[in-house]
C-alpha cells in the first residue's frame, strides 16, 4: 500500500464541456491573437502567464503549436478562446486609460 499525495494528472481536462471551434474560427482566432499581441507590444510569455493565472497551464511550445495550427483539440480551442478573451479585456482596460 502506497502512502502520500496522489500524482496530479499530467493531461488537461476541461472544467466545463468545450464547444469545438471550426477551422475557420481557429484561423481567425490565431490571426487576431497574433495581431493583438504585436499591436499592444505584448509578448506571448505575458499571454502564457495570464492563461496560467486563470488556471489554464500551457508553455511556449504548446502555445506555438496552437497558434501555428499544428495542435488542435479541446485544449487548443480553449487556449485560443481564453487568449482572445484576455487580449480583448486588456485592450478595453488600456483603451480606457486615457479617457477622463
């Protein structure tokens, strides 16, 4: 009999069911994410950290594969969705900084 803490699962499982993106949506999300990161002078390291803060763990290899379209599936779709959401929230906060 083994004692101690159970080993965390090495794979990602969604908290709620993931609605899969179409290939057209994936392409659009990938393009928007690249444009928003570049346009706001952010880094993908920053974006990966934001995803981590929200509980979605990823790394530069997985992010790169997702943005290039090599990686697909539930987690990749969730990375795309949450990344775009994070960037839109960032854009809204930064856009309102100069307003009275």
